[in-house]
C-alpha cells in the first residue's frame, strides 16, 4: 500500500498544477490517470488547438500548455500512475483507502478529484449485442495483434487508429474497412496506403456503410453493414474492431458517496472540499455557485485545495503562507538559489 | 429569439425559446433538456451534443465547418442529417427548428 499526503485523480492541467502547489508547500502527492499519457482533455481532445485565455500566456496549444505544466513540475519528484482508473475510495479512520483497476492501493488523508468530465473510455458500437463479444471477438484497442493472424478482421472508423491498424493487420489478415463517409480524417500518407492496398485486394473498403447487426453464438460469425440508401451487405468475419475515439464517462466516481449533480461534484469555495471530509474536487468536475469551466479556475481551485490538504496531512504543524519570490524554504524545494 | 423544438428519444417534445446568438446546444443545456451532454462545452471536441436536424431544416442552417464532420464520425449512430448542436447558432431564421436527440451520446 502506497502512503502519501494527497492523491490526485486526473493528470490534466488542473491536476498537474495542484500537484505543483502540494509539493511547493511541502506535501507528497501521487497522480493517477486512466489515459496512457499526461495532459487530460488538453492532450486527448485538442492538442493542436490554440488556447487564448491562460493568464500571461497570450496563445498556446493544448500540447504546449501540458508540456509547460510538466516542465513546471520538474523540480519535484512526483509519481504518475498512468493507464489506471481509480475504482474504489473507502474510509479508514482519518484516511482514505483508494484502489485502482490495476490493484494499486493508496492510503492517504486527502483525495483530490481533478477528473474533468470523468475518465476517457473508448466509444463502443451502438449495437447492444456487441457487449457479449467484447474482448473476445470485438475490441476497441489492440493488445496482442497475433490473435488476428490468418483471420478476417472487420475494422470500423475513418481516423488514424482505424487506418493504421487496417494497414498493419493487412499483412497477415483479411481486412474489411468500413467507414460512414468517403472522406477519411487520417494522415494523407496512410489514406494513400489504404487505397493502394484496396487495389491490391488486401483490404476490402466499404464507405458510406455502418454496422447494422451482428451474428454469432460463442464467437462472432458475421456482420451486417447498411449503407445510407439502406443497402445491406453481410460480411463473414472473425473479429470486429471499432475506432471511434474516446468519450468521457463519470464512471466509478458516482459510487463514492459524493453529492453529484449533472456529472459534477458539489464543493465549498474555501477548500473545494466535497461533502466527504478529505475528498476535494477541482477543475471542470467541481460545481459551486458561479463556477466557470476554465483552466484558470482549475488552477485557483487546486491551489486552495492543496492548502486544505496541509491541515489533514500535517495536523500538528501550522501552514505558513509564503511567496516563491522571497521564501528560502520554497526556493529550496524548487531547487533554485536564494539571494 | 427562435422557438426550437427538441424531440427526445422517447418522443417527448420540448419547445423552448432560445435567444439569438446562443447555440442550439446551449439552449438545451440551459433548459435542462435531457440527452445533450455537451461534455466539451462547445469546443467541437467531443460529439456529445449530436442531434438529427429535420430534413426541411437541414439546408436552412449554416453549413458544417471544417472539423464538424470529423467529430461526427465519432458520434453515436450518425446519419445524413446529423449535426453537432453546438455549431448551430440560433437566429430569427431558425424560428420553428426541430431537432431529434439520439438515444445516447456515446
């Protein structure tokens, strides 16, 4: 079990800056995020889109903002647990026991939820029957490509993931590629490669088609696809892969006994604490009168929540407010020279 | 000001007056119309404000900008008349607009 002063859930801009504030005031913290990379919505939804309302930063992209925040954390040693989702939060006297889907367990007096709109999960096929084949014949991400060798694989989607995998798997599998329109939103080189493979007969391409239904007993046997003009084709297939990007789901947070309204968690505006002592919510996921869903608000909320954490993590010490411009203690923590 | 009718998946009609300049998504969110999640808050980055626009209205609203069709690839059961409601800006001309909300947003 990992003991820490504060556990942050979510490695988006708010979570990252909250970590900075915690470390600055002398607390230990670790960060868990369900994505495989740091940056949250900034990196997953709009890495290339310019943002114009970060104070003192006239313009930066989601990726640049993330990189700057990571740079700002350089003086500190912070452990990230990526690809892990927090599933359970349980009370244990004055502490919380937090468990991830990877069975990492934390013991901490402070849990800070900086979860945006929840955790990113793959978007799934709309057909209900697909659930029973999930992780058997139907996948939304690929862990082991060997299972597809010499099989028929039907891939849905029109972005980079769908096309990259169509190209890659076509080396050893028979590929059907299905997309709802003629245009792809993948890198041009990949699109060209796909058309080349279609010509060579290695990929069968069906545009303006979507999944209509699936058939199979224990494993997937065939898929019916339907076109805009209601044309139906049946494709024999061993596997189906869906690449429709990610969607945010509130997920397990809903089960932690917090006051939740419209996917947001109610907090006070002094500590950004929820109705549970020692659990805070900051950034897009928190809600209070006047809440603005801006990155700059998340920074403020995280700074105040960090101070609240101090009281529970160091009950016998008094928190002293200091400036980074003048405090020797803070400069030591930042690893910079004092004057 | 325009009267916009949102028809939810269970065939409930919600007709509300939406101020000019707001998006059809904002009209729904501000009036607690169920089924429009708008996770990204109107940034055209999530496809959870997806609606179907009634055929007779589809050509009357402003055309899709770059990026909207890409996002619609990820929407739940997109059709020919699919739009992201955050990209439809309300004006007097849209008085009477009818949109259908899909059964799910993801």
